[in-house]
């Protein structure tokens, strides 16, 4: 299944953690507290990376013919095609070439960009 990032399915935002200050003397409880903060942070980062993954790849590459409907996908949805012909930024993507290019839905058509 392909997961597309849209305005209705945005990425979660992660804020860098405030790390605890180091004490002058080593104590195991302070190292454990630091490890817990870092573990939580990296678990959140892993969650975002999983949102970006699609079928164990970061992006599903479509041909222009296999793109889902632009209107069904919704305006602002992004995808990637492998067979664009002479892509010009903002123009409607056309099949027949061998250019790999990102595209976005304007709600009606897939456009280069």
C-alpha cells in the first residue's frame, strides 16, 4: 500500500529533547535518565521514517499511466514518476519519455514539481 503525504495526512512533528544536565560526579541514574530521553526521541524519529516508507521503499515510483487519479488523491498530494516526457515545472506531466521527476496533484491533474 502506498502512503502519500497530504494536508489531511501530515507528518508528525518531533521536537528535539531537552537533555538533562550532567552532574559533577558520575551516577548511574543520570546516565539512565539521559538514555531514556534519547530512546524516546529516536522512537519518534523512527515513527516519522515509517510514515515516509512505502512498501519498504521511501517512494513508490509510478509510470504516468499508473498514477492514481489526481482528483481522488486530492490537491497537494505528491508522487514520483519514471517516464515523463520533457517535464517543465508546473506543467501537466506527460508520458512517453524516460525522465524521473516528482509530481503533485492540483486536484484535477498531476503536474511536474
